[in-house]
């Protein structure tokens, strides 16, 4: 029975967790304010879901989350990292706490948790002993938006971490990323602003949750892709328009 640890379980993370549970996985959830989702999934899949509340901005809580989940899960095959604040940070307002607010849960937490899980994965059987997937942002390496400096700096570090860890953990643990485009309307976006954003994609439609799940499952199954950041963005990265 395969086992996955997922960080960030609101919206997209919830749907990925639900799909894995439907397929018989055991799932460990790391969250800060999503106790309701943890309870809901635990009730629907008793004995197959464990959760741990952690502030991923704190290194010691990243370590503790892994330790506590592994007490019950007794191993792990996959790590999916979605935890990600998304707040505007105009450059003239940028301060240390705003950088930390984004960088630590987005990039630092991925690195620290991956480091903890790597030796655990090496105990698994097979040529590929574990797989990790980090969720980035399509715009990070092309056209980062104005007024979101801290967010995109953190996502840039996450993208680099995917490539670095893919080399460090090879040949037995695969590490990839998904550079996600418009999927679920962000909180605070008006319908008009969201549609304007969608219209900038060549495909003129948001990325479906079904496609997010399909690509995630692909990366949790393949044996010959590592260090890759897949643009899952309805073609937004080739549209050539900045925001």
C-alpha cells in the first residue's frame, strides 16, 4: 500500500489527497488552518488518513510534522508540496518578515521536509524508491508579476530546489515540479479580473483540477523524469504577455 505526505491541503491539495485515497493510498496531511478538511477525509477514509498541524515557517515544526506522521505511517513513497502563501508585496514595502512569510513555507519547508523523507524513502524496494512533487508557478521563470516580489522570489528558490534535489537524491528518488497556471480563482480576485487572466492563455480556459491530478499522478509514477518543471498553465508561459 503506497503512502504519501501532502503539505497544503486547501483546494488543490484537498483534491489530490482525495484522489490518492480513492486509489487506496495512505495519506499524511500537513496543514495550518485546515482541520475541517482533515476531519472530513478521516471520516470518509478511516484508518487511512493522518494529519499534523504545523506552521511550516518554522524549521522545527517541519521536522516534527515528519516525525509525528511517520509514527503512524511507518514509511513514505511520495511527498507532494503545495503549501504556499500568496500575498501582494510591493517592492517598496518589502521587509524581512514579508520575505520570510513566503520563502519559509514555500521553499525552505520543501527542502527541509524532503531532506527528512529522503532516507526514509531509501528503505523502500525497487529502483525508484520515492518521488517528490513541488508546486511552483508558471510565471516565476518568465514574467513574474509586479507587486508580488516575495512570492516569486520564494517560488524561484523552490524551482531551483527541485533541480538541486533531483541531482542530490538521484538515482533512487525522483524530484519534479509543476509550474502551475490559472486553476482555481484566488481569494480576492473578482470574476472580471479572473476572466481577464484566463483570456491571456492561448487555450482561453483555466487548468482543470482533473488535469492537475493527472499530471501529479504521472509524476508519482514515472521512472525516467527527474529535475523537470512541467508548465501546466493552458499555454500561459508562451503568450508573451506580462502582468
